[in-house]
C-alpha cells in the first residue's frame, strides 16, 4: 500500500500515513441547523432535563480553570444502569469515559485494530465505523442486512466469525439506519463463539428497544464483549459529547490507554451527573418518541408511503420524488431529514428521526404536501 503513496500532497505539504492518505473523512452536514426542526441526526428534539440546565448555570469559573475530575461519574453511570434494568455488580473499572461514543469507536479501533486485520460489521450501518478502521489500515468486511425487512445476517456473521476470527466485530443494535434488532442473547452467543474477536455492540439507541446485553452480560464469561452507551441521543447531551464503553476491566483499560487523560471536559461531566440523576425525564421522552413513532407509521400507512420502521428513534421513507428534491423542499419549510443516497441497500430513501407527536405531525403535513 505504501508504495503507491507520494511523500507530498498535491499541494506540496507532507503526506500523512498511507492509510490516512487513502481515507475518505466521515463528514456530516452539520451547518445551519439552528432554529430548524432537526429530524436528521436522531438527536433528542426537546433538549435535556432541566437538571442539566441548572447544573450548567451553577458551573463555576473555578471549574472552568482546572482540569476535569471524574470522581464518582463511573459510579453514577453504574447506578443509572441498575435503575434501568442492568444487574448490579459492575465495577467502576469496567466503565470507560469518552468524548462521545464516536471517540470510543476511534479508541477501540486504535487499541485493537492493526493494519491488515479485519473489522467485521454489517451494511448499511453507522458511518463512522469504517473510517476508524480505515485509518488503522484494517480490512473492512461488511455483511449486508437481508431481505426487504433488513434482517440481521446472523448465519453469515457466524460463518465469518468461525472462518477467519476477525479482530473485531462491530454490531449496531438497533442498527442505524435500518432499525434492525438483534436479541441480546444472540449478541452474547456471538461473543461466546469467538473469544479471539472483540465483539463491540453499539447500544446508542437501545432505550427504544430494550434489547441491551447489559442486564445479562457476564464479562468474566465473555471478556471479549464491549458495550457502548451515550448520553447524546436520549438524554439530549449531543452537543457536550459524552459516551461510555462498558465491559471487562482489561478491555476498558486497553481502550482507555489510547485516549488523553482529560479528553472528557468538565462541562460534559457536570451535565452527565445531572442527566444520570434524572432518569424519569429520559423515560418520559422515550415514551413520547415511541408514541410519535406509532402515530407516524399509521400516517405513512394511511398515505400509502413506502417506509421501514423497526428499532430506534428513526425510520426510513422512500419518496416518490427524488430524495434531493424532498430534502431541499423540506429544508425550505424549516425541516431537516437525512438522505441515505449512496448507502448500500437503501439508496433512494431518507431517514427521518422521530421527535414528539406534534413535531411529527408538522413533518408529515409538510412531507405529504411536497410528495403527495
Ligand atoms: C450508532 C451510532 N453510534 C455512535 C454515534 C455517535 O454517538 P456520540 O454522539 O455519543 O458520539 C451515533 C450518532 O449518530 C450513532 O448513530
């Protein structure tokens, strides 16, 4: 690979590592989103608990001046996990703190992915896994979801795990963007079947399905299982960047070795304490999104619009007009959606995040007037 890389970029600057020169950066259309109805990034559409706003108002200048302290945050997460159905007994050393799950993905790939090794995953899935594997020079084997309902390709994954023992298996559960769900016992069975593979399950949207492995995982029996959780989406802290990796203490230790000592900032820590202390706020938001999702599916059925809805706070819609036209027309109405153009299996559709029922009523009214 390095033979083909020039020592300089076309602009005359020093070239990066060969793997980086070949990388296509993961970019997301993030500009100009303020004051819009943002149904494009699966964020919380109403904002975090009032306790978070209060914690931020109370944030002192002293706290700004000193490096962050993480005392008690791992314990607060563990307590919150027990409150939400996970079995007690996990230790703080089994929790890694990251600058969002994005940073956790990056760190896992840095810690575990060597050039030439394989990342096994699914397609289409969350877009940041591939560039993180690519920057390590890894080979990516992405197995397609199956059929019109985008079923999890369990047999093909089992076969790929047995055949070549990939270094890593990354499963997004439920999958973004297809919503595909894999029961927790099947995730654990995959990990148990392949002790030489680190099996990472990205549970960013599990609050909408309840399919988490955490209530039943035994990290002593399956030390190769690692779970991602984030406060970005359900708790509404996407802008502050805080996420967690939970697993065997040795794995958490290895993944944490490749991060800086103060990567998670103090504001995010203060907000995380407040968000974790107000689970009832998150529960109420999730319940409203699930109601809004049912309402939206019913409206799509009534209007005879092709769509696909499974787990998660999002669904896919195949418009009659082109996605580009729909995207532009909705944007002019102040509503953002995410085109899935170029994604395997789902090219030609768009993903719409689910907000509250009134937000989805606004979306449906605008959408049906644009694409009747
Ligand atoms: C499946 C999945 N994993 C991880 C992330 C990133 O999460 P965070 O905001 O915690 O970095 C996203 C964000 O869209 C996602 O959809």
